[in-house]
């Protein structure tokens, strides 16, 4: 390893970076703003996804049995249900257990003293592995002669699934748009620094430096701007998260705000670096094609 | 060293810079390229280090066909050609040493070799004692010597000078021409484009005169104006 070469290279990158501090500041700022938007979006999306998956995984199909079905016959149904590979779990809830459960949920407000008979049917609560399968499984179960009726939050399931899909697609589009806008700003900044250094580039070309060699410092510069911008953005997002999330968690207690922060940070840094590299590659390339 | 055969150069705006030029320059020679500004001197030099493409004809430098050279091969060609300009083209934020070393560093030379080659080149142009100064602290002649040191640091076989004394006073001009002569004596082929009559007439070297993109005359030990050399140095 030739340390002198490395020192020369890093020295060039650093000197140029600081010489164009004003322009770099603009580029870093723009990248930071873009990545703050991107980061908040990713945060919201991941939260909704976690929430959505949580809700979907809790959706149960209520299977009400016909009145005449004896306990023994009802138990029989358990093995039929378990045989279906799509079913995760089937819990039997007898009339008595059903009343008790209701009392547990509603507490004192639920007064059983007025009831002369138990109006609840025997039932199964079926949990399905994949939320997509809920409607199909419900239809299959409904065909069984012992079953009176199946019930599940059909609309909610469908809507949630649709929302998740739309969000996924909108997210990709938004990320692409934001990245492109950041890339354009970095490209312009690099173009200005390229212009400021046209003498140097001309001399490099004159003495026989390869295009790759001429390009390299600019690419390092662009990458640096991208990574610094992303770092600023991550700082801002971390602050915002510390301020906002506890309040949100209070108001929206049922939503969990658990986001994999390390992955998110790495993703944002990678986006910043990639945007910087691509932008500077393009803007120097245009200059070198003489 | 240099061979031009039927070379023409027409710029996109229609200007005919060179018109069917044939020229041969031997290895180790010292040649002046003279003529008024706009007669194609710079254009001819540019063809040699492939800053320009000929519109027609063949350009050969040190056995390499420059006109058909692939883009990727151009850097290697240029490492074998030193070029010096009227405006020096030094980097103002770098010292003399750094300006000279720059040519080696950006072509991927090992640091050990840079440390060896830069002092040798500075010594040749007589600037070893000013290696830590910036171009703004030097005289015009010293700046041009720095540029020459940079052009020569990689040991090129050919040195091209485009009006090297255009920005210099007479005493600096003499200094630079003597330096170029010394460099030539060490075996480097030197081609100097100039319209400085005094320099050309004093040196008595081969003179190639361009006029409207054509070679008007080509004399061994010639004068700036053919046959007028004597009158030019006579008083009155």
C-alpha cells in the first residue's frame, strides 16, 4: 500500500470539499431535507405495516354452531378444522364459556340476572395463518352441516390489505421522486465544483491522467456530501422521534412504534451515499466527454 | 518523432486551420513553428497531443498513429508529451513542488518515484531553492520554468511549447530559450510555436513557417522571415 498516494487523494478531496464549502453546504442541506422526509415516511410506513400486520394476525373467524349440535359432535369439528393447513388455531368456546368471556370483557355493565336462558351458541374461534386466506377459510367452514354461520371482519380485512398494498407502491414512488430531487441538487453542486476546477481538470487531462482518476475525487466528494446530509437527517429524525413518539404512544396506545432504527439509519446512509455517487458520476462524466 | 501526412483541420464553424500539411520532425531535433497568430500553429500542436482530430490525413507521434488512437489510449500518449503554454497553466493554490508533483501523482506514480523525480526536474530548470513558493510569489520566467519542470518531470520524449515566451520580458525570454536548448541537448525533441522574431533569428534552428494553414517554407538554420534574417538584426 502506497500511503503517499492515499494521502494525496484524501488531501485533494478534503481541500476541494472545504474550498467549495458554501456549495457543499447547500447540497448537504438539500440531501438532509430530502432524507428527513424519506425517513419520516419510512417510519410512518413501517409503523402502519406493523400495526396492520398486528391487526391482521388477530383477526378471527367466529364459527357459530347450530343449536342441536351436541358438545361431543362440536369437539369433533375441532379435528376437521385443524386438518386445514391454513388454520393456525381453533379454540372451542362453549355457551357457558361465551357468557363468561362477555362478562370479563364488559364487566359490571353486563347483567346476567335478567337472562333466563343462555342466548349464545356454541362457537369456535378460528385464527388463520395468512390474513389473505380469511375469506376462503370462512367460506369452507360455512359449508359444514354443523355450522350455523361464520362471521369475520370482512370489510376491515379487505381494506387493510388494500391500504397496505397501496402504501407500499406509493412509498416506492415517493422514495424514487425524493431521491431523484436530491440527486439533481447534488449533481448541480458537483457541476459547479467541476466548473470551479476546470483548470485542474484540464491540466490532469494534459499530463495524461485517466478519466477514471479525474472522476474519483469528485465521486468521493459527492459521496461525502450524501453521507453527511444523511447523517444530519438521521440526527434530526432521532430528535424528532424522541420528542414526538412518546406523545403519539400516549394518544394511540394500541399502535406500537417499534421501528428497527439501525436498519433504517443504514438504509438512509446508503441512500445518501448512492445519490451522491450517482449524481457526481453523471455531472463529471458530461464534462469529461469532450 | 513527428510525421504529418496530408493533414487538414477544419473547425465546425468552417475555419480551415490547416490545409494539406506534410511535415516530418526527427528525433532529438529543435524546431520553430512560426507565423502570425491564427495561422494554425496551435492547431498543429493540438493535433500532436490529440486535443484536436485532423479532418483528413495522418498524424504519427513516436510511431503512434494519433489520429486513430482510441480514447482510452490518449492518457498514455500524453504522458510521453510535455506541453507548455503562454499562460503557464499553474495551479495557484499549490506550491512549485506540488505543481510539478501533481503531474506524476494524477498519473498514479508511486510516491517513492515522485520524491525522486520532482527534485531532478526542479534542478534542471534551476528552481530547487523555490520549491516551497506559490506561483504568485514567482516572476513570469520562474512560473514558466515551473511549467517546464512539470512538463518534463515524467521524462517525455517530446516537448511542445505554444508561445512559451509570449508573456515574458526579453531577459526572461532569453532564460527560457536557453533552458529549452539545454533540454534539447539532453535528447528531448522540442517543438516551439512562436511569433517572436528575435528569438527565432538568434537561435538559428530549423524554422517551419505556416501561412493560412499551409507550410510556406521550411529551412534548416532558418530565419523568421526567409532571407530577411540579416536585415532584421542590422540596425536601422
